[in-house]
């Protein structure tokens, strides 16, 4: 909020000068009606912000005017957007309310102001979740009125341009938030010029020395670079003029941020970045010739003059980027052995590139085909409509959706699906439909069978193989890279746990009613420790999953409660992994009741557990295990017969603790089996069908060798419990030809 300070005549003169500069240069709305609306908005904002100043000392109203200028000049939006930009801080920072705005300007502008007001101007370091929630609320306007996001982006741009007046801590916070969210958001909305400036300004405040150094080196080579661009462009200009094309050709160095990023990626100094220069050709299409054909004709002319670098061709004309960007990019060898990037765009493409989504108003009506950006906005809307999403988790997922690089893959019917670079077959499955993702067991990529965690490449044709018996497992969260897939997997896992709890509760209640036992806390005080559960929900879930049988419940409830029994949920070792100093470690170790077991629990969230499964012996639920309390506070789970565990028993016995499994079959563990038998036609098919089909067990790797009609091999499996593994081994032994199946204890 601005500080109060009586305005001087110079202040009033400055305010009038800046507003007249806005009013006299309106790009889309210079009618009398538009000017009256903008003037009315300015008058109310000016009155509301009277005698308020920014930290820099200038009248506060200058900020809304500058934001309105960006909305007008750089985004090309209309009168309502400009009026909203002038009013954007009125409700937040003054006595005016949304009702006052609606009374003067109607519901549409009020709705825009409401969206803009949801993000506070000052950020609370102690409450980042509130900040994330406010950002989430602002994004709710994406599919309702995208002008809110565009005006907010303009607001952020002016704040970044005037960041010098803030204290150092605030500079770092705003600059960090800008590079993390606002610059990618501007990129995603196709606001290339604004995105570039936000990136440069963020670098300026986050790494001032680096920014100044690159700026100085660019200035030092400016004349040389300009001479180079002129020499490079001259033969192209002559050829384009001979073709009777109307065009503009401009040259510039890459942005400071993109140069720095390339220095980081390639780990080279400024002097070794050879493609710093870029030339842009913006043309008016010839009548009767498509923009695409014009682009390729210009490409042909340039490559007649200069040798192209084939692996640097980027065709975003045939298939635009997801943010609507269209252009043809090529890199050619220019004079003096310097690589030069050339961007070829039509005037319409250039408008889209500079103004992004804002350019839709100029070139598109309401009944036009849905763009890639419209589809992306729909995806974000789906994420926003999840009422149970955590604000911080949403922010991370939203960030994942602001990917700068996309790949295009094909369905079996040839339809194109756009995904982020690094997406997997599982991401593709969920992109097609949630149910296809939930039932996926594998994929055919370019007609070759692959696993769900296979990374896709642009141009791949993908077919998802499904099975009704398959359900999502927690490991899939490691396979998925796209927010939609991760969200769907978490939802499915939570839904399954909820169903299991409901089913288990019903089974328990029916059993207690059958025994004519009243439901009360004394009953649960006996059942929970007896069944090694930490809560009622834990008990219900295990009953519903079939892990707990209630055959012995009558016997358990007849026992007298032991004074040694304590509630298992009191054994949580909160903050264990955070203690790092030696005295802290001793304090934590002494807080563990070694008379009671540590329960190995699971979570479907991304939080890391306090325990770790030892890589040396790879125990799975059902195995006899012990725990080793490591110096960093982590509990390492070993089999007692593991050589490492035996060494620990003899050398660090005081760090060993009792542990027990309490797994709900949501998390699976890697196990390996060894098979031997008589080779026959179809035996391997019978084995794999039994594992993945009848028993619904996922396989990671299978190796079978045949020698003189005898086969032997190993299969890596994802198993929930030793009971499942033992059941699987019994079933496999009964297959015709299979002679021996055993678990491999020490596989790599």
C-alpha cells in the first residue's frame, strides 16, 4: 500500500502528462465512448490514490497508468482492460469496495478487478501457502476471463521495472517468484517480448554481477555485431525484394537471460557462445499464396545464400507450439564463420509471437477452432476444480504444466497429442483418458512393446495396452511427469484406500454385531495393538484389503488389557530426520521406546518416509526385519540374516530397533524369482500370462535362457507382500514344464 504524502504541483503535472500519453496513443479503442470509459476509470483511481506514494516517492497513480500503458501498447487490449488496469489496486489499497466499482462500471470490469485483487501486493514470508492459494485463485479466472491474467502480467512487468526501490529481501522474493511463475506463464500465453523482459529483469536482481558482466560484453561488441548483421542481411534483402515481397528484417543479439542460460547449460564462458546473433524476417503474404508456402520460399532463398545447420531447423508453421507460437527457425553459417539464427514469420505470426493470447481478439472471433492454448487452459481449469488439492502441491503441478519444450506424439489413428518433453507412455495414457491410464499395463511405441515408464520422443506412435485387472500403484507417481497423470494416480490411490476403509469398517461392524459386542473405545484399544495398527482407519483398511482376518477376534477381545500396551500412533518419530547435531541425535535416539516396534507405514503422497529399504537385502512386507537407526536419523530396514545387518548387530547393537510392517498394499517392492524347467512351445507365454494376467503382478524385467531343451531365467517383480510372492511361486510351479521356482535373496 502506498504511503500518504500531500501532492505538489509538480506531482499533478506529472500525473496529467502520463495519463495524456496513455489517452492520446490508444491502439484499439480511440472512439469517444472508449475514451470516456478510460477517463472515468482514471478519475476514480486518481481520487482513490490521492496523496499516496510508492516507495520510490512518485505518486502511486503513476503505477496503474504505466500498467494501463503496457495493457494498451504491448498487449493491444481494449478499453475495458485499460480501465481495469487503471483500477486494479483501488479495492485492495483504498476505501473503495467491489460494490462501488460495480455501481460505476458494471459487472464485467468488477469481475476483472475481483480477480486482480485476489493476489496481495505484499508477500508474507511466514505464509507461503497463502501466497500459493492466492495465485491459484487468480488462475481460476483463466477460462472465465483471461484478461485478468494478462493485466496481472502487465502489473508484474511494471513492478519488475521499478524494483530498485524495494529492500533487498523483497527484491529477491519478487524476482524469484517472477522467474518461477510469471515468466513461464507469459511464455505459455505467448507473450514472448514480456517473457523475455521478465527473465532479464529477474536475472538482474537475482544475479546482478552476472547480469552486469553480460550487459557490458554485449555493449562492447554492439557495433561489431550490428555490422555483422548488416553484412549478413544485405544479400537476403536483395533476393526478397526481387521476389516482390513486403517485409521487415531486423537483427539483435539473444536476450541476456538466454545467453546466461546457454552458458550454464554448456558450461562455457560468454566468448564461446557462437550463436548470439538472431535475425527476424516479418513478411506480408503474397496474394493467393499461403503463409506456410511463403515461409518455405523464404527459407529456400536463405539456404541458397548460406549453408544451413540441419539439426537446428524448427518448423512451428506446420504444427504451432502449444502457446500458439508460429514461425520457421533455421540456423545458418554467416560471414566470418559465425552461426546466425533466422526467424521467419508472417505479420500475423509476429503479432501472436509478441502479444500471444491477446492477439486472438485481432485475428479470431468467438466461433473459431479451439487452439492448443485453449486446450491447455482447459487442463489448468481441471486442476483448479479439484477441491481437495493442496495449494503448494497445486503450485508445483501448475509449474510442471508451464513446460517450455513440447513433443508431439501420435495415436494409432494418427491423431496428434502434445506432451512436455520427457513425458512417458503413462503420461500419454492419462492424456488420452483417465480410465485408460488407470488400466494401463504397457505400451506399443512404434509397434514395439515397451514399459509404461518409457520416455517418449517427438514423432513416436503410441498404443496403450490395458487390462481391467490393473489398478494404479504408488510407483506410477515416479513414472508420471505430467500434472494430469500424477493427479489422477493420487486420486485413484486415495479412492481405493477410502473404499477399503469403508469395506473394512462394514466387515468389522458386522462381525461385532454377530458377536453382540458393543462398539466402543475399549474394543479398539484391544484390537489396534493386537493387529499392529496405528489407527482405526489403518485397521479398517487392512480388514478391507484382506490383510487382517477376523477369525480370532473373539479370542483377542477376551484378553485382559496389558499395562504394557500403548497406542501405536504415539510411537511416531516426528522430526527424526531433521536432527543433525550430535547432541540432537542422542536426544532423538533416547526418545524412541525400544520396547515397542517402529511401524513401517506408507504414504501415497510425495513426502519421503522416515525409513529406507536396505539395498543390500531388499526386504519386502512379510519378511522378518530389523531396523538400524542411522546417524542422519533415517531408519534402514534390513533382513536379520543380511550380512550388513549381522555386522551392525556386532558393532552398533544400540542403534538396532524392532520394526514391523503395516503396509496396505499401495506400495510395491522389488523382488526377484529364479525359474528352471523343460522348454516347450508357449511355456514363457504361460508364465507371463499367469503373472500379469491371472495374478495381476507387474513385471519389471524378464530374462530366459534355453540350452538343450532346458530353460532357466529370472523375473523381477513388484510385490506387495511375501504372501503374494509365495502364492505366485506355488502357481508357477504348477505350470506344465516348470520344475523349480525360488526367490532370489541377493539380487542386484
